[in-house]
């Protein structure tokens, strides 16, 4: 068992393995201006989770555009015509501009299917949880895109 562990550590240390978020200079996202379109609630969550700031003097880029949308679709109904399951689709498009030239642009779409609940309060709480999880996945994917 010790030999396997030593060999494993040896291969990981010599192959140049490095954790994805180790050298994360992306955390300082400062822009001269920001344009938000779509869902205000989703845009506010993105800004707070990504620590996006407006700083006219210390910014690397001129402008960021964030366009977001959220859809909840009924995917099935029971014999009484009541919805049995839903699908939530979140779409966020990030566009970073510098001197009116698009430097980086990415559109990320995530979706999740879930069943209907009898208690509407629990269903609403479940939808908020799903939305937060999908937003975290979208932000992680965008950070990976920026680090490349």
C-alpha cells in the first residue's frame, strides 16, 4: 500500500499537475463599466458571486456585458392536467470588451429537471436551490474559460 502511494505521489509531482484554481488572478474582475440585460435577480447574484467591481482607474478591461435568462418549462402532466415535472433552463452570456473590441465572449446554458411538489412553498425553495446550483456551475465554467 505504501509503494502505491509513493508511486502515485511521484507521478503527480513530476507530471506538472496543478489544481485548476491555484493561480486564480481572475478574482479581481474590475471594469470601467458594466451592462446588464435580462433577469435582474440572476445578474445581481452573478455580480456578487464573481466579485465584479466598477473601477475606472484600475480596470484591465473597459466593459463587461452580462445577458441572462431563465425559463421554467413543464415537461409532463398527469391525467388531471396538472404538471408533474419541470425543467429549469438558465442561459448566461458574458462578453468582455476592450476599446470596442470583443476580447472574450462565452454563452453558457445549464438545465435541470425536477419533479413537482404538492407543497408550493417547498417547490419554490427547491427552485431557488436549483437556480443557485446552476449559477455556480455557470460561474465555474466562465472562470475556467477566462483562465485558458
